[in-house]
């Protein structure tokens, strides 16, 4: 394969998706020709009307933005109308602990190829006030390294891919940054695909938006500098406006500042995570699409004996949870201390429990003598 840009038309979108291999590499054998087809759109949740009102092209009122900002905050989560009739005990029955159900999970995975997908913030690292200090602990890094020796492993995050790599520092993983809009395979050899030293493949379905994202980032930095505690982060293919350290009485002011910038960019849309407003291109691409892309790239697109596991803590991870439910393969694990509407099958409360779960998977693999989880 020669170095080139391959444009793939999305029949449900007015935009083209550019797939740009950065070197000759068999790691993604078919991916550079056709990304996996998947239904468009985002998962419906009980706050659907609030989220629709966040669209930049709409006539959303600022107080509606603020209501949704409150609803996404862990300190407000129990007061959300959608969860009024959900108590902790009934929720945990529907989404039991992945640690408590570990044997059942392993029984379902026996004889199948496990493929691991992991969010970063709130999953592999704790949520912190300063996003630049969301460091992974040494024990977690050691566990993830062992996990990647047992199963194909990808980190799928809203963060810039390069920034997450600087936190994780494991070259043997797959990285999907900017909510899956920036994907790269291992730069070094992989036991799952034979890759020459220094090779890798870059998949960027929103590359045409890079200049626009940079413009918006600079404008938001300038516009929000008067709001104490606000932090604007350039995640390459999306921009994140963090309000974790902003006083709640200032949220309306911050929402107005963001809206004043984005009203000039109809090709961008606003989504929301845990105390963060995220500006993304309007293409039909998300973490669920990234999961499907990686499965196809690994040769598991139409396999019945693959068992994908996705672990994440945020609203954007719901796109991946829903894909797994729709495929009827594997499952999602939501990381949360609070009951939430989710398409995940299981739950864990915090990164420490995620590490315990991953460690148990590694231990089980070591005891399986290589026969029950084909690698």
C-alpha cells in the first residue's frame, strides 16, 4: 500500500472521511479501504430532550444548557428526574458488579477471543481537577501492560491521542483519541498482527476539521479567560471546556461564552461529559464506531467467536456500550458510584476496581493454559 489519502463517502453524511495510512503496514489490512458500516446517531437516554437542546444550530436557552451541566455532574446525579425511581439496590441488580459476576463473565468468554477496550479518565485514572494531571498509577500501568500481553487492548478516549499516550506510555496498545476520530495501532511489533518496527496506521475521519478546531480552541481560550476555573483543552479533533473548577453560579456565564463562539460554526456540535462541554465535528463517528473499526482492523468484523469488553465511565462511552448490545457480543462495564441510565451490562465503582477486574482477567488467562481464550 502506498502512502495516500483515501476518501470514503458516508452515504448518511455530507462529509467525506479521510483515511491516511502513515506507512506500509498490514496492521489494518482492510480498514484503509472501507470503515465498518453501523447505524448512525447517538444512544437515546432519558435526558434526550436536554441533550437535543445543546445543539449549536438550535435555539437552545442558556438555562437549558446549565440544567444539563448540572445533570451531568456527579454531585447532582441522584437528583436527575430520569433516576427518581432508581435506588442503588435495584440498579445494581440490573447492572451487577463485574467483580462479583467474574465467573459468569469468564464462562461466557470461554473459547472466544477477548478484545479489551478501555476509556482513560475515570476508568484507568481517577477524575482530577486538573486534566493535565490525570496520571495513571504505576500498578495500573503494570496491569494494563500484562493485559495487552494476553488480549488485544485499545484505549478509546475523548482526549488527544498523543496526550493519553504520554500518560500511558505503552507502545503495544491501540489508541483511539478524540472520541475515536484519531486511531493508531502499535508502533512496534504486536503478537496479533505482524508489524515492522516503526510502522503504524493512522485513521482520521475528521481531518478536514483540524483548522476549524484550532480556530475554535483559540477563540474559546480568549472568551473564557474571565471565568475563573474554566480550562479549555485542545484534543486535536475536538475541544473540551472543563468546568469542574468553576463555581456553579458561573456556569450560565460559561455556557453563554461557549455559545457565542459556536454559533459561528454550524459544522460543529456540542456534546457533554462529566463536568466538561465538548465541541466535535458533525460527522457520524463516535466511540462505538471506533470499536467497530478496531474489531474489523483486527480481523474480527464478522466473527462469532470474538468477545469484546468495553469499560468506561462517561456518557460518550454509551455509544460503545450500545454497539455491543446491538451486536449481541461481549458486554460493557460502566464505572460509576452512582446509578445512571446505561446500556452497559455490568458495573464497577472506581479505577481501583477496574484494576482488580483487569488483574483477575490476566490471572485467569495465565491459569487457562492458553486453551480457553484463544490468542
